[in-house]
C-alpha cells in the first residue's frame, strides 16, 4: 500500500462508468491543498489550459501526439470548455469548443474571447462569432515551412499581450521558413530553438532570442521580465528557466549536436557572448507561471510542481527552488492556469508514455485558508515594462560589437554584401588581442560552415598562450569546418585526434600541448600508449608530468597502461614528482596519522584555521586520485581525468574560494545542483534505491538511476511504488575522516589551483 491516500472521483458527470482509484499527489508545502476536479473519459491527455474572462476553463486535449496503432480516439485535437453552471465551485459541464488541429502545443485567451493556439506548424487565432460556444472562425497568423515533423520541436510556447510571443524548438536542425500574415519571414536551420514575436494579426514577424532547445512555456512576471522554460537538455542537464533578453544567445545550437556537450555549445553562459539561466529545473519542464511571489514550473519528468524564488544577481536574476507538489510515477503535470479565486488548475498527462493513451486528469491546487497571502515579487522599484524589448544586458566593447553583428546575420537573410561584411567581422575578431572576442569569432566562423575560415581558425594554434577552453573550441571548430558535422557527445573522434596530434607536435609550445593533452581523457581510443610514453619522456617537465598523470589514471583499469607505468618507474630520466604520480594507482593511504582532535563538523572557522591556507597542490592531485583517501576521482573529473557521476571540478579554480570548497566537503548535502538531485525510490518488492536519475527523456517503461558506486540500475515503472527527491547528496558524508589533515589541506590547494 502506498503512503499516499486514495481518492475517488465523486463529481456527478466526471465519474466514469467504472470505479477508479486515483493516487493524490503530496503537497510538500503543508499550506497547500490539492483535489481532483476532472478525469477520463471527460478529459484525456490534456496539455495547455487557460481561463477566459468569464471564468471558464479551456483545455487542449491532445489526440495527435504519437497516436498508437488502432487508436480509438478522435483524429484531431480538441479544445474543451469546462465551467460551473450553478456557482458552487465545481466544474460540472463540458463542451467541445473546437476540433481540427494537430500536434497542438500552446494556448492563450484574450479578454475579447479570441483563442490563440500554437501547433507544430501553425499559429492560429480561433473565434466564436455567434456566441454558441463553438468556434466558427479560424485564422492562420504564422506558418512554418520545413521538412521536420516531430510533434514538439516546432512551434510551442505562447504568450499573448499587445503582441504575440511564441517559441520554436530546435526542429532537428532542419532548414525552415517561418512566415507571418504579411509575408514577413524568418529563416534558419541548425541554430537551435528561438523566441519570435509578431503583431496580433500575425504581421511584423521578428526574432527575439536564440540558442534554446525547446522553449515550451512562457510567462511574464510583475517586473515585466519574460520567463521561459527550456525543455530537454539531452546530455547537458539540467533543463532551465531563462530570463529572455532581446537579441540574447542562450548557447545551444543543434548543428553542433543534440547532446549539448560540444565545446561550441553553452547552457549557462559558459561561452563569451552567451547568456546564462535563472535556475536549473527538474526534468521535462512544460510550463512556467508567475504566481504568489514565485515562478511555478511543471516538471513532467520528475512528477512534480516546483517553485522558484527570484533573487537579484547584478543586472540579472537567479532563483532558489523548492517543491510544492510531488506525485508518483503517474503524475505528469503539463500546464497551469490561475482562476479568478486565486486557485491554480493543473493539467496532468498521467502516463509516462509519449503516445496518447486515453487517460488524463485536471487538479486544483490552492492555499489553505490559514496560509498567508503573498504579493507577486516585482524585484524592481520601477514600473513594470517589457524588459526583453530593452537592449541586451551586455557591456559595450569589441565582444558586444561582434555579437551584435552576428545577431544581425541570424535575424535577417544574407545577401552578398552582408556575407562580405560577416567575413570581414569574423576575420577581425580572430585577430583580436582579447581571447573572448577570438573565441566568439571562432564559434561564429564554425557555425557558418564556410571553409574559407578554416585556415584563419587553424592559425589560432600559432599562439602559445591559448587557454584550455580556447584550445578545445578551436579544435572543435576545425573539425566542424572540415566535415560539416559532429558526432554525438562532446569532443568527437576527429576533434580528439587533432588534439592528440597537437599534444604530440614538438613544434608547438609546451602550454599549448599541455592544454591539448588534458582535453582528451586517458581512456580515449585516439590515445596510443606509445604517444603518451613519448610525451612522458619529453624534456619539458610540466608537459611530461601531464602525460605521466594520464598514464597513472589509465593504469588503474588498463593492464597495458600499467605495463608502461612499470617501465617508466624504472626509467632514470623521470623526475621524482612524476614517479610519485605514477604510484597513485596502487597507493592506499592511512589517515590515522592525522591529529586525534578535529574540530566539530559545523565549526567551519576552526576547520579553516586548520586547513584553510597552504598545502601542496601537487600532493593534492595525488589525494584526488588516491583510491584510499578521499576517492574524489571515483565520482568527479578534473582536467579531463576522473568519473562523471558528480560535477566536473575543473571550473572551480579561481571561481570558488577555499572556504566554500571546504564547506562542500564537510556538508555535501548543503548545496546540491538540480542535475545532481538524489532520488529515493521504493519498489513494490520493498527495495529502496538512492541515486541520480539519468537523463533518458520521457520515453520508455523504466527509469535509470546512477548509484554512488558508479553502477546503474534500471527500474521498470510498474515496480516503482513511490519516488521522491532527497535533500541528501549522493556524495557520502564524512569524507574528511578518510584523509589526514595534511591531505585535506593539499586537496584544497589542488582544487583551488588555477
């Protein structure tokens, strides 16, 4: 028996011909109440929902999203009206307002009763002109011409104000033409998802922002900010909330692979000229709304409704998350609509299946009478305005000028003159003294696919002082310009091979070769042990050390690498520090030599006095990979080495101070990124599983979890009794006890070393 109570539908016409039990989601916030207000057969596979000015609930009922063979439902989607005829607060009547659309995604209703729908290929306005509650006028405002036909990576999110703002997904990178009612056009393909805007009649079509995956939900908060949830980050989680800015580039480009891990991709402002997220969300967010001082988000994949409290961060905002409502595997919230009484109605797809399936629910969420009433947080002293209509929040300078020039090529068709201007701007950028400008120019050169940029991009390797980030970007750009494609994942095989060649090229500088070596993990098939051994014997001690460290890590699981390590340990030309690195594969340390008295875990100041300063970063590297000390590398990677269970720690240096690093070791559960949330699963046979939910999308009949020991377990959905997120990190508590004080100090020195 589940810990959740069961509820039986008791509404006169909502109850089906058979008795059914519905598992009620849990209100994590005790001031919330949730109740079922509609269910199958009256509503099935519901997606978007909105209230009109008369207080009636309109719901889009999907029948065309992957209908299974011999599906017995309607052949097109429907819009249904639910209302309360006797004023007792219960929705007791349903009528079909409209049917005939396919692959319907979003809906908005204006005060004059016009219903706007976004479908995969069209933006429509639907009206009831004779007052019989049946739509009799349909106008196409915007149409999409493309070969791609996947249901939900075309036109999607929708917001209607004095203009229409809508999203378009990544469209599989296929070429497309988006055409407004006045024949205004936007063309593209490969650049990722976009936000567009047009007038209420479909005219004056223009692009607002780019670099998304699938912009499913849009809303505006009281401060005038345009918020969007970006659905499905493939191998680059988490999904995200974005504060959309005019001309903003949010980093994703389908041309560089759908995985999102390519060096020329960004997801949180990692590349110069790209903008970051407000917050990471749970899996498959479908809608966002500004409600009672917070941003509420439906997480279809994680079976919950999340809330985000916005806080200022310079000129932008970020948000902290809590969970408002949590259901079982059969709770799949999609959209939200706020009623005139302040309650919120939520559509529920119910089943994990992407196929339409003849099940569906609508829930009503409200605050209890005792709950305090909050005003929406404006986070601004000025009058609300459409902040995305303002100029982007960027600092003036060469980078901004280059990004503006790039934007103009995305937002308009290119004639020969514009192409010449583009070429001149990119070449000027590649010659800049500012590496951020050069990196933005490298990315722009690659996305053009123009092979004339190949030689100028390759010439970046003539510079000795490139950062590892720049080295990776240049190698990836060269690969893309040569082939016009990428393989799934981050550095593809061609990119890795070029980096291996660069690391082995004795005509290049030591720093450049070191960076190239670090970017190709030790277990990559592009490495030969002979190449690593040759670099390990290089006269440059720093370069030699990097190759030695690759071999040391590889030796723990590769017998041939272990043989090379044994040879190098006997080689007289190897430095003593390099030999110490080679020994880590078999090292087992004993922390008992540390002082007997240690500070209390919560006394961070005392710990800082003990280990906050000093330390040997070289020894810290050995602690990081030491199987007997902190075991850091069994979960984390740094400089291309280690595992990917937890966050890659390469970027910590220079960005996180030692006090915060120490605090995260002492209290691993204090701050957990969204993509590293631990899930506790209770199975029907009594097993308890705790692990990270791996990104497998929403398709399938099982859920995959990554456990703390780096193993995975696949759990069939029918065997999941309950699942809920945990406030405890998968990173074990008490790691500081596995290290001596000296080792902990050295580890902090290594993690904070740039």
